[in-house]
């Protein structure tokens, strides 16, 4: 009661590393919602009892007013905590699109709620249309070149086998532990996904 | 609803947690149905008039204090003893022990306590007395001292401290020309190499 669970939810997100995303706490969220409903029913009970008394609301006792105020503040508090939780996570979900590209790896995707996965897809679509070559697109991939480029090609070592892929308009199969000069813009997402590592030259 | 409840910090996790800090209040009226929930020593459904309990700050700052259902008292972490300690040497006082969100808590408490100027001044003096050390330490303290230093800081101070350290690290990386190396997305687990 009285915002304790909602605070727990916020604390969980506050403690999380800014670089990481926690598993969506469905259980706690529904507990907070349930608690909010309880507060609401308390208010309704008090209000309906007072309205049936002959003196009505004008003659209501301060003790009932104080109780309504407490439940009301508790509802607002729970609402704020839930919205802040959802908002903080939504920001992280959007950041994922910039860090990991259009497809989320399984171990990240499973930490999101169904709504958050929809949010990711919708954001991906929006960003894709904006960056694309369509009528509303600007035709530039904004998620690459996050660091100022010095050289169009960078040296990379292959960390793990990711199958055949299209690089420089040719289909190549990168063999683990080999080193290559790869176009910066093409290498960047692969480095972010942990397939390549950038070697200092 | 107080003005701050719909302010720019509405979604701010730190601001929300700062309002979890507890304030002692005196109930000027009895309250229906919340006795056991708000006062663990209460044996009745209703909370009696004149009872003193600690309530989270978010609960007290709205209608409860505005409509004079409760009278808000000064919490322990802003009492005379703490003030004397801080006047003696602000830099060494363990503020985290008093309140993890000392400044944010104090600031909104000022509003509840009718814009208490004395408390506002006290917060300013405290921060002014600690800021110089904080800034120097964030730039020059060796890594092994960091944990010990952070132990006496509030969450707000730690945020400033970390920002200072981050800027110093970025500077070093730039000087060693390591700032143009791409890294794996940190979310995938492995910590970024510095």
C-alpha cells in the first residue's frame, strides 16, 4: 500500500546500469495497478457513504476528507512511478535501435515486454523511412559514423562466424580470426553486434 | 497537487526516489481507514488526531499539508546537530547516511515548510562547502580511492563526481588517440575497454 511497490519499481530501474536493460517487471507493474484500484475503491466507498448522509458533502467530517486526500495522492504517485518506469525503458528501447540495428538479438529481445517490442518495431519503421530513399527519406544511414571518420577503411578482426553477408556489393564469408580492411560504414554495425573487433592501427 | 508534481522532473527517477524520503508529521485531524497502514503501532482502523508518524514526502507535500490535515516537522537529517557538524567541516560529513538525496529532499521540503529561507541557506552552504573538494577529487583521485570517497556522497554528488571522472577519461582517451576506436554495443554484455 501507499506507493511502496511503485517506489520499488522505480528503484529497480534507477539502480540499473544506463548501458543495460533489465527484464520488464510485469509482475510488479500489475501489483502496482492492483494497488491503485484498491485506493480507488476506498475513495468510492467514502464518497458514496458521505453522499448518503443527510448533511452531505458540506457537512463531511475532516477525517473523511483527509482519507480521500491520502488515497488520491497515492493514486497520483503510483501513476507517476509507472509512467516514469515506462518512459525510462522506452528511451532505452529507442537507443537499442541505434546501437544494435533493426533486428534485436534474442537475449535482448526477451527482456522487453510485448508492448516494448512493438515500440521498437514502430520506431525502427519510422527511422527506416526517414533514413531511406523513399519520398520522405533523406537517403543517409544516420546510425553509422558516430565517431568522426579519418579513413574510409578500417582494419578489423573477425570474432565469430556470422555466415555469408554482403560487403562492398560482393557476397563474402568472413572466417573467424582473419583480419580485413573493411569499409568503415559497413564495419561499424558489425562491430556493434560483436562480430568484428576494430584493431588500432 | 503541488506545482512540482507536474514539473520537468515528472519522469525523473531520482526526483521520484528523493520524494520517498520520510518526514515526521503531526496529524491535526483523525483519518478514516488508514490507521494500520500508516502507523505500525496503531491498533484501530482510523488514525487518531495528534498522532505523530513518518510519512513519505510525496504524500505530505500536496493536499495533506496544504489543507492543514497535518503539520510537517523538520526531519532528522536537517536538525541542529547535523547543521553543527556541517558548519565544522562540510567536506567530511557523511551526507549519504543522513539522506541519499539530501539536496533534492531539502529543496522540496523548503516548499512544504512555507519557503523556509533558513533551510535553503543551509543547503547552499553545505553544497558550497563540499563542491570544491568534490571537483578536485573527481579529476585527480586515483581509482582505488573512488569507492571510499563515494561512500559519504549523496546520489546527486555522485552524479557530478562521475561526470567529472568521465570527462577526464574522455580527455585521456583523446590525448592517447584512442577516441576513434569502435566498440561493441555495451548492452551485449562485455564492458567497454577503456
